C-alpha cells in the first residue's frame, strides 16, 4: 500500500547572526544553512495495517506525513501510496486518502454538519447509495445523530473530532492519516474515538497511519510502530517486540498486614542482586525486577513464607517509558 524508499527532505534556512547588527546582516545576507528534517528513511506499510509513527517534537514526523500526502516534494528518495506518487498526482492521490488533524478541522465552520458532509460527497463525487451506506455506518459508529444539524462552530471538541473522522472517511479512502486524533479529549471521548478507528479499520480494511504523543493511543490501536528521532528511523517493529526487548523491568506492589521495614525484605535481592530494587512505605512494599531473570511468582512465594500478604498488583513497563529510554540511548 505505502512504499517509502530512502526518503530525504532538506530545507534551506537563512543564516542567523547574533545581536541587532546580526539581524540586519541576516536580512540582507544570501548565506544559508541546510536543515535535514527527514534523513534517508525507508519503510513499507501493507494494506490494512494500523501503524504508529512517533517521535519527539521536531523529529520529522510531520514532514514525512506531508510528503506522503503530497503536500511536500522530497529532496531525494521516493514515496508510493497505492501505486501513486502523491506529490506528482495530488488530485488523484487526494481521492485515495483521508486526513485528520487534531488541532485543525476540514469542516465548514458556519454550516450544519449535515451540509458539510453533503459538500464533501459532491467534492469526492460519491454515489448517493454509497454515501447513504457510509453515513449509516458512521452515524452508528461515531454517534453523530445528536449534533448532525448543529453548526460546526457550536460543536464541542469531542463532537468535532468525531465529525472530522467521519469527514475523512466519506469517500472510503484507502489510507487515513491521523495526526493527534485524541488531543485535548477527555477519557471517555478518547475511548470512543479509538473504538471508532478500530471499527473502521476492521470493517473496511483501511490503512491507518497514526502520529501521536498519547502513547495510550499506540498501545490501543497499533500492532506496529515506527520511531524516528532527528530525522532518522531508530525503530520499526511490533509493539510486543519492543516491550519484550526494552520493557523487561516489571513492578510488584505488595500490601502487607503490618508495617514492613526495608531490611526485613532485602533478602528478596538474593534472587537477582543486580536487577532488583525495593522500596517500603508503611505496610506497602514496591519491588522492581527483571522479568527475564525471575518471575513475579518467585518473589511472591518468598514473601508469603515470611509475611501476611493482603493483596498485590503487577505492572509492566509502559510503552511511554520504553520510548523515553530509546530517545536517551538509541536502539
């Protein structure tokens, strides 16, 4: 579906000089520096995949997406989306893609939502029967009926985001690019939007590229993630594999019947002296350990032999912590 090969994008930037005189000099100077926003990135995305494309601010995510949607032309390398070079055949490519930007909207501000959808139907030349079938599906999936006749400017952020997702899908695109689709939404609305994205992918086999800083979106929606940093790809693989490789530290919180001192539980370190960290607060014991070396059952068994345990919970390393670790040290 999507083929990206050795993609590179450079920007010319006027050379800056310090101070007021430097600012005047910069204004008239023809000297410039080259900023490489995307640096020799390659990947393939199959039909129907849901892929998280993540990175810190300035990593090159948006520049890559703009080349994939046809907004920007690469300095070198190539992009094919459904067999089309997007920046050479922009109109043809636009018929095959949908785009949702969390901080922008493609809806007409003063028109009722129903009129916006009718205009998009005409723009994309969608047949009446197909349009009705799709709107029935989107109404059911996204719950649009309650505000279908309301002007877009009166919609809440959550309603507008659901409407934007519906607008991106009116013409049944092969690919949807989602840029921060849950930004600013409350927990309930986020969950509803995620469920809708999943259902669209399952029902229509739509390929979805998701860029987000909310890593809960990644864990909920994506089986595969691509991580970039400073314009370079530093990871491309499954969420489960990156957790297996970098998320080996696991935590247990154990609630005892009575207060416990640190020295009383330090014997647990005998299981794996180098990789166990223990903290105690009143009657709670927090233990971090390497699950590749020992199991939670080993630790609980040792504690049961000496203490009266009321309850315990196990938590694995979050994808957010893993990504932070990769940014610090690379892959």
